[in-house]
C-alpha cells in the first residue's frame, strides 16, 4: 500500500510537471513558466493571456487527451489479445486510421462522414483484418501471427498512404507533416471529440475491468467463469479503434505511447484493471505532455513533431520488450 501511494504521487507530479512544461514552452519566448503562473493570478497582459488561452492551453489539453486515449487503447489491446507487444502502432490500427483520413482527403467523394469517422473506420478495418489473419475471431489467436499480421497490415496501409501523396500535390505536404504526429496547429475545436471519447472510453473500459481480468486467465477459464472471450475481444478492439481513430484524426499516427504506458503501469500497480485503467490514463497524459514540451525545445525556435519525440522514446523500449518477451505462442 505505501508503494502504491508513492507511485500515485509520482504520477501526479509527472502530470503537473508535464503540463507546466507544455504550457511554458512554444511560440513567443517572452511567455515562460513565470508568465503562466502570472496568468493564474490574473497578472498578465491581454495579448499574452490570449496566446495562453487560445494556443497553448488547448494544445496542452489535446496532448494530454491523446496520450490518455492511446494508452487506454494499448491497455485494451494487450488485455484482450493477451499479448504484451500489442498496441495501436504494432497492430496496424494507427496506420489504418491514417489511411482512412488520407483517402477521405484525396478522394472527397468518398468522404461520406467527417474526418474523425473516416479515421475510426480505417482503424477498425485495420484492426479487424489483423485479428482475422491472426485467428482471433476463430478462437485460435496466435501471438506470433498477431504481430506479423499487424506488421503486414501496417506496412500495407503505410504504402497506400504514401501512394496518396502522388495524387494531389497540394495535400501532399500537409499529409506528410500530419503523418509525423504534429499538434502545432490544434485549437479548442479539436478537443471536444477527444474529451468525449476519453471520458466515455474510460468509463466503458472500467466497467470491462472484470472481463479483462478474466481474459488474463485464458479463453477457457474466461468462458468457464461466465465471460464470452470473443465478445470481450470484439468490444476491446472496437473501443481501441475508436480511441485511436479520434486521436490520429487530430495528431496523426503517434507511435508507441499505447505500448509503453500499460507496461510501466502494470509493473508499478499490478495486473488489476480496475487500478490500471486510471493509471494508464494519467501515465499516458503525462508522457504526451512531456513529449510535447520536449518537442518545442529540441530544435528551438523550430518545433519537432511530437510524434517523432514519442517514437524516439518508444522504439528502444519496444526493442527491449521484443528481446525480453517470453514465448507465449
């Protein structure tokens, strides 16, 4: 118990430090940490206050929501597939969402729905194809085939996204920047769907916690204890696709957040998903806030895409997991 309290305290400090770093950096050099504190106590001029209110605060909020959504999606995928390497980026869901948006932008006649919906449809389709190839809906899910199928689907979707660049020169530059995971131009209007699904996804996942705990015991044990593992798998993949889709629609395919945070939280808080759900939300938000702040400092005064920073953090950790993971096929 004392250790849990310490871990929660550390995560709270990380969240606050990440938010402060994100708010105090970027754009105008004359608005730093002390100016942010001044804004809290209404001691800032109107122009600087406008910069904070209309540019930095929505960006900070959106970075936190993206981190929370992707981490929650990663937790769902790892729990339902019982594979520690599962995440939106590894299973092709990220690139599927990117492909859905790219197709909608390049072929407006196919944009039957809005951008968020196209991203969700692309993510759901990619996730469904990956699970089908891996035997997930037949009850013969293979850990090795799952990863290989995800890599194949991701590569195919990425190739199609790159192909769309050749069809419209005007959109090519913006799509290329967006696919690196960029949130430099986000404003308040992009926060609403992220917040809606963060709250809704968190509530749904929390109520699924018991079923997710049973999934860890294996499909046979889960079924014997009254839970349908196929329904849990379907619902988990669908919810992960939605959370990933709305995040990708805003920031592009941000990599590895959904892989790292569930692992770190599991090591600190244990395997009970009733505790893991709030933990990964706070942890994911903290990581993305830190990445956002660092992305504005690496090449100052220019900005580095936040997706690049998260990939630099996550790729070595993915390599470590790949080397140390036990055979579970």
